[in-house]
C-alpha cells in the first residue's frame, strides 16, 4: 500500500465521523462546528472588507418568520409592485389592482384591509364551496370556544361559524387541532412559527398583529384584582410596608 493510500485510509473514517456527527448535531438542534479550511483556502483578514462585514453582520431577529417581517410592498399594491407577480411578464399589467377590486368591500385595519367575514355575511361576495358543484351549500358549525390566557391579556374567543363559512372541518381537524378539550397546546411562539392558528393567519387570513380580533374577552374586575394580588411587585410592596410598621 502506498503512502497516499495509507493516508486516505486513515482520513476516510475521520471524514465519515465528522459527517455523521454533524448530521446528528443538526437533528438534535446543536451547533455544528465546521473544520477549519486549509491555509490555501483561508482568506486574508485584511482583504475583502465589504464581504467580511457582511459575514459578521447579525441576522435580523426572527427573520425566519414572515409574520414579523416588514411587508415587501404597501398594502394592496399594484400587481407589478407587490413582490409576488413578475413585473416583466406583460400579463401582470393586465390584472386588476387590489385597491380597485376591494374598494366597495368592508374595511379592516390589518392584512389586505378587507373584512372578508363581513363581506360574506353581507352578500357582497359569493364563493363556491365545491369546485365541481357551484350550487353546493356550506355546512356551518356555531360553536364558540373561549381559551383562558395567562396574565391580564384578554382571553381568546374562537368562533367556529366564520371559520366553517370558509373552510371544511377537515382543513383543521385532526392534523392541526385535535377536537378534544385540553389536547391542544397553543402558544404565540408556535403561531408565529406558522403552526396552529399561524398555518392560515398571516398568510391567507388576517395577521396575528391584529391582537384584539382574537383576544376579545377582557378579564373581569375580580380576575384582574386576583392577578394584581399575585404579582411579585405587589407582594413585595406589602411585605415592605409590614416591615416598616
């Protein structure tokens, strides 16, 4: 065996170990430290100042989450300027502008500035509920669920009726939500990551920045008083007053 073959025989297991270790670390969510490049590949620290600056520049917080990103264009921008359609495609310029199409619909303050539920209830739009049967009638389910949230934030009111006016039950159950009390762990962190309510809201439904659309049941005065009594600063203040006297 030549010297070169001996070296490659010794290095190959090491490479495999690095690859397997890196893959395992990625699956576990651990940081992966890449091997240092050879001296021929190492860049001159004094060269490429702009490139080096770009590499060191930290990424924006939560850049992974489109729900927190600043919109690429103004609300209801013309198709050629909305960041979605191809401005170089001649067909894009023949599309109706959203600002014109939505002009006579009920207004909202978030998303595309349209209250679609109100527009549906007022008969201003008439979506099909079955692509193959335009006469198909929608099945609505009038059930309201109130989810208590921690702190003084108003509780969440979830009405099934306006959701079932647009969606079939199978769109949410059982893959996104298990139809059983206490079986669903929902948090704003999960929603902002595009899970649970975030599967639709922020994409095809109003964004989560419109807090009061969901958190619409205020705490009662008794609940707020109980929260205040439990707060750390209130308890600390009472103990301080007792020590002073």
